[in-house]
């Protein structure tokens, strides 16, 4: 059975991530979506909230597992007996960061391979950061994130702004 780990911050999951998950399910028998519990930036959503939102919106629960990890991604891959990491590519701007990360991961674990899937054109410009910024400033985020995420974002912003 072919397995790939799809790691990320998923703060929160967007329709862009979902397009990568759909592509990953064409290429692999099983996907493990691995939420980094300590991402570099302070997340808006807790790791539980982020994993819940993925479970609520990802397709094919029998082929998609949602988990969280701490520390190095390569250590998590070894623990899960997986050697393929799946990442999404959007614009050219993603390329340099992804190249660095893929090479660093291969340096840390030489048997590991990173496979890239292009985001579909409707989601080429969608990122968690832009969605959060648009939502904070009152922009319409319908169609950019799953319904459950839009609802939770609205609730979270109402709490943090006291409104
Ligand atoms: O969605 P993101 O924020 O681009 O995901 C980045 C992530 C979480 C995949 C990356 O930062 C990561 O793998 N973090 C775990 C720590 C690690 O292994 N760092 C070395 C890899 S360069």
C-alpha cells in the first residue's frame, strides 16, 4: 500500500489544501495529514482545532488519517514507516522554500522523497495567512475555505475582538 505524509501548519485548512489532498488520493492509497503542533509562527487555532477542522472537511476518511506531530518531520516519517512527503505548490514563490525544505529533509533522512502536487487553478492564490488577513479585515472568504472553517474563523475573530 502506498502511503504519503502531507505535513503542514493547516492554520486553518483551506480549499487549496483540499485540492492537494484530492490530488494525493489519486497518487497514493493512503494519506496521513500531519499537523505541526509547534509551527514557526504562533497559530490562530490550537492543534486540536486544526485537526478537527481537517477531519470535518477532508474526503474519504477511510483513506485519510489526521494526526499531529512535534519535532522533526523526518522523525515523524520514520515513526510512521513512511518515506514519501507530499507538499502542494502554488505560485513560483513557493518553489524556493519548498526546494530548501525538501533538500534539508533529504539531508536529515536520505531515504525520504518529497512529491509535489500543483494546487488547482481555482485555489492557486489561496493561503491560510491571506484567508486569515481577509477575514480579520471583514473580507468575504466564502469559497476559499470549507464552511466549517469559515464558521470557526468568524467565531474566533468575534471572541478575540470582543465583538
Ligand atoms: O504549512 P507550512 O507552515 O508551510 O508547513 C511547514 C512544515 C510544518 C511542514 C515544516 O515547517 C516542518 O516540517 N516542520 C517540522 C520541523 C522540521 O522538520 N523542520 C525541518 C524541515 S526543513
